[in-house]
C-alpha cells in the first residue's frame, strides 16, 4: 500500500486556497509525441507538477532526465510508423506499469490497449484525445484512399467501445467532447490555449510602426494547411507592398514538392526559418503584422481549434483565417480576424494587403485579440480544470 505525505499546493497560477493534496503519483504516456511536447509537457505536466503532483512522462527520448520538476523516462524510438505503434507502444506500457502510479494519462490511440490493461489492474486511467481520430484518418497521406473509410469506421467503433471503460476523457474541442459525453460522464474539455504570460509578454514589446511589413505562419507546413496558397498569394501582392512571409516549421513540406514552391515567383518573398523553439517563435510573432491559418476545409479541420490562432492573438496580431463557422465565432466575436477562402490565393493576397496598408485598423484588431487571450483564451483558465479532475480521481482525504 502506497503512503502519501501531505503537501500544500505550491504557489502558482493553479493555487487552490486552503486545500491540501497528498503526493499523488502521475504518469503520462506517449509513443508518438516528443518529450517536451507543447501540450503534454509544457502545459499539462508542468501544471500538475506545480500543483504538487509527482509527475513522470514515459515517451521516446534519448535519455532519462528531469525538466521543470517533471521526470522523463525514456524508451527507444520506433524505426518506422508500424514499429512506433507496436513495439514502442509496448515499451511505453511496460515502463509505465513498473512505476506503479496512482493515475495514468495516455495521449495516443495506439496506447488504448495499454490503457485498458492498466484499468483492468485497478488503476485510474485518463485518455487524452487530441484530435477527432476518425476524421483525421482522411488527412493521412500514407494511407491509400480506398482504405480510409474503413479505417475511420474501425477507429470510431474502437473509441466508442472503450470510452466508458476509462476513468475520464480529456478532449480539446467541443465537437470531440460531444462524441463522448453520453459514453463517459467524466468527459471534460481542456483547450490547448497558450500560457498568458509566455505569449503576451514574450520578448520586448515592438511598437506597431516599427514592426516589419511581414505576415507569419508557424506550424506544420503541408498542402492541406495551405502552404501552396500562402506562397502563391505572395506573388499577387502589389510591388509597392514590400511584404514577406515568415515561415516557421518543418524543412520538408508534406504532400507538396519543395521544388514546386521554390520555383514559384511568390517564394522570392518567403523567409523559411525552419523549426523554432517556443521563445524564438514568440519573438518572431511579436515582430510581424498578421498571422495566417489557412487550413483546407477537411473534416478534421473545420471543428479544430489550432493553438496557433491563440498564439497569434496573444502576440497582438490580426488573424487571416479560413472561413469556418467555429473560427468565425472565435475571431469574429473578438473582432481580430479576416476570413478568406483558404484555396483562393488572390483573396488571401487582398486580405494581406488590407492588413499591411491599414496599420491603425490592424493594430486595433491585434489589441482586441490580445485582450481576449488575457481574459479567457489562456492556459491558466484550463489548467484548473485538469487539476480538479485529478483531485477527483485521486479522492484526496479531506484536510
């Protein structure tokens, strides 16, 4: 039987005044995400550690280490996608089980069998559903088109079958939560919003007048997230608008040839920074005048809430976004967005031109978006929900 010491919740944004929690051992499990993943480590695990939990991540990594009071236990990386989904997943499970945690929290659908085994052994197990898995199948370029409907159906059936067996489900959007609420009463939404202080206060404040005539896109560079349209739009801007597109993301674009992009006239206005760490990304955003999020209207995109939207807002940027109903509600209600057909480069170019040639309006849009992040679209509002869920699962003794 495990023994617990009683700890006061540490001073942090998650303080629960007057409440004491025991030292609850928590293990997060992932076979697909990096050790310092933006949601798993930077947000969830760091927040739990600050709230007094004993937190470990088991994941593919080069070595065991400790970062921000979070223990990282490494397993070898898979050499292929199949290897990751089988051998790596098994290794993650074996190492996690040996840690004898009170609460297990896993992040990949390939770890569902591991979660069921841990649940069968009497552990509290949380399934963190980062995306609408069945819909996401249709964007997987490595799957043959003919196989996608069957794979999506199978994954949908699997998740529905197992959802009620887990102690709780954590989702990232209302539409994903809606799939599961009738199956598991402990289904909560923990939005992937940025830390208020980290994004709003990153680096030195750059006056709008001294910001570069530039717009930015950060994230996965791929065909279905609009990289072609971004590059093509740059070629439609008037020469008197000396704008550049600042890209931060993977070196090799997905589902589009790099040569195709590089040979297009619009590429002359593109600066590709490669993959940037969090601080460098925030510095980049604080020096430009708008952020782009031009996802194509695919099933897994229309109801998504990409973190980059809120990072742009936090950096005080107007957002040029795909015209999706959910995004209209978020950005339109805030008054910080311009909506475009994400597959129309000329329309995108007009939106960019408007932002760059109307600096007062653009700055006001950015201020409204930043105020919304300060008030409600920030991680601090979400972390409390996660801590409350954990305390409920752990059934701490009354103080």
